[in-house]
C-alpha cells in the first residue's frame, strides 16, 4: 500500500522555503518569510540513497483468497481500509514534522528526490531504520522519544514532573498517551484524543467489517476494538483477540510495540496486520504449544533460581499477510508477532503467536538464502532449508512465553533500560533453539538436529546484517559473539565462511540461556549493561564477512495485491 498524501499541497518553491527555514529533517519549519536571505539550504538526501533503497527487494505478495466467501472478502476490504488510517497514525508518531516533509518530497520532481521519497516511505520518515535511525535527509538526529514526547524533553524532566505530580504518574507512564507541553508544564494526552481524526474513521471501518462478519468471535473482537480505539480501554478487545476461533480472518490492529519509543520503551506504536489463517499449517504447529509447560519445567535456569509458576502456553496461528500498516510496515518487515504485550493479560490469559508465512518465505528466498550461499561453509550449506528456518522463527516467538519475566516484562524493562530488549530477544532465540533440539530428539519436531543448528546460525548471520539497530539484531550479535567465544561457531579463515560445531553448540546454548535468564531475573542493570556491552559488538571478522553482502537485498518491500472484487 502506498501511503496517501495528506495535508495541504504546497507549490514546490514554497515547500522548499518552508523546509529550509526549519533546517531539515525532524525540525518543524516556521511559516514562510518574505525575505529568503540567510536561510539554510533545503535538506539534501545522502548521495547513497539509491543504494540504500536497493536494500529492499520489492516483492508482490498475492495471498490465496479464492477460498474466502463473499462475506469474508467484505470484511477484508474494510480491514484494509482501517489499516490505512492506522498507517497514517504511525506516520504522525514517528516525528513531529513527518507529514509536512512527506508532502514536500511527494511533489519533488528531480530523480534524487524521487529515490529519497521512496526510501522515506519505507522508513516512515527521514531516518534510516537499518542504520540506527540516522537521517538520510537533512542532518537532525531523530528524537529518542520519537513524537511521543516533546522533542526537547529529557528523561530527567519527565521523572521530575512525576515526582512533583504523583497523581499524573499513571497517565504519564501509560502506553497510550503522548506527552505534550502545556502552559509551561507537561501534559499526558490520550491517543483517543491526539489521533481522533484518524481513529474515528478506522473504528467506523472496523464496525462495517464486524457487521459483515459471520463468525461471532471475529465480530466481537472487531466491535470491541472499534470501541477501544475511541476510549483507550484495550483490555476487553485484547481478550477477544485471544478468543478468535474458527475464523479464516485474523486481524490485529492497534497500538502495540514500544520499540519506536527509544526514550522509555513505554509508548505503543500503531500498526495493523490483516491476515488470513492457513488451517492446515496452523493445526500442524498448534500441537507444539502443548509441549511448552514441559519445556518450562526443564528450563536451563541458574542454580537456586526461583521461576514463577508456568501460566499458559501460546496458541499459534500460521497466516498469510493480506495487508500490513504502520509500525509493522516500517523498515524491516515483521514476519511473526506475539501479542498482546500487556503483562497482566499475558499472565491471566497468555499470548498468541501469528506467523506470517508468505512474508517469511519471501524473505528466505530474497534475503536469507543468498547470504547463506556466501557466508556458510559448503558442508553447512547442505543443511539449509526453509522448513527449519520457519521452525526456528516459530520457536523464537513461542519462547517469549518461556521468558521467566513474561508476566512482568514492562516492569523488567523499566529497570533494565536499553539492555532489556536485546536480552529478551537473545533469550527468545536461545530458548527457541534449545527447545527445538529437545523436541527433535523426542520426535515431536520432524527435523534433524543438524538442520536446526544451521537454521539457528543462519538467523544470527541474517540478524547481524542489521547491526545494533534493532533489539532482534542486538540479540543476534550477543548470541553470535558468545557462541563464537565458546567455540560453538567456527570460521574458516581461508574462505571466510562460518559453520557450527554440532558437538559444542548445545552445551554453549544452555550456558548462554542460563546467563540470560539470570540477568532477567536479577534485574541488575549494571550487570545487564556490562553483559550487553561485552557481546553486542560487530567484530572485524564479521564486519569483513558482512561487507561482502552489500549487493544482496537485506529485506523485502512487500506490495500486497488488492483484495479481489466481490462477484
Ligand atoms: Zn522476539
């Protein structure tokens, strides 16, 4: 979906002036002045924008919707429309000046700006998500708190305000408020107010979708979610989402992940996934979740650690994406998600994993297989397959449910700060491969140990390409360096190719799992920071290996086929 051009259209000259006054990306420009003297130049895109753009392979995705009945297709059409409003909200969450800059780029005629505009759409703004959110247009740094807080507000100012106004604490720390300056102080504004103009049409589309839905659980979720968008009370609809049953249509839409807020990891970014369930593969993998309690009992925890009691497994849905929007669509494409995030709901009702098979298959084909052909030793390459990779991602998602802090992740991250997300993501990987190896031995997972270990290595190398910019990539680097230091991953100096040592990997994985669980349970920020700083690096050997991959697209840029017309 191409984001819409909204807001007022400016004549090119006027737009140039507007931006020039603001000094570039991320700074709201002042109104135009009559004299253009002494104004800085308009923001220029970096010269390598075209190369950066080539990192995203355009892929047409055409999920098979032929088996859906007329009513289901009506539902899908309304959901796609709702997703477009959600998309527009995310644009506004990224930076204060985003929409104005988008309008300006949209009408720029020269080729360099065309590429910049395309890249801008991929990144939902002028900050390169594959390069630590650094600007590729203009030179202003991205505010750590995106547009969730005043761009000049510090953590200290936020904390001091709450200390002085304890009654504001809940609203200020809420996942669904933005913080704004007001009357010389700070104010928490609920999302339902801040984004009313877009939430109302989104809710209306959800109600139309609900009216067309034959499945009662889907109808209920859509109605409750429409209410939630306008009231910020999401709990009932989160529960209804977990209760979706016997429906081909599996939508998730609302404020979810908190990664866009790099100041506090507290504010939720809007996103949408419109998907259709694949019943066969869903049945096939659903049985894995029955093994989670047993895996939790045998978790490689540090000696003497007291794990909270096992709560509940995560149901798994395998689906094809029909449309994605907002946070899910920005930069690197999400290929699986595990929701809801609310710790209390997770502890009472558990979570659900949705795997986006068509997105994963496209990534495997265009981004992963080609890099493995260059980075893996010949012997290792024989064990590469999509099935094992699919299982690895599946178990990564399932393993978030095995995290000992799963029921209090928000609280844990507020203590662990920036080290929280990479530790959690590394832990999900490590417990994922640990669980897979056990279930392979037990004959539950129909894949051999060797293929699974290769899939694990493949995922680390894939993630390392993204460097330290995302929690997943950060986690991958921690694992890679730890396992390399423990001899579980080897490098052939002559060829520069990697392989795993199948005799050492399982024990090293258990040891790393124990270390990560210890860090999550201890809630000791200095210890967590020290561990992350030690291992979250790109060593020169890996840097050399990654440098040889520049011509291979690092991700995909999906273009979804429209939902077929109703007959
Ligand atoms: Zn994860």
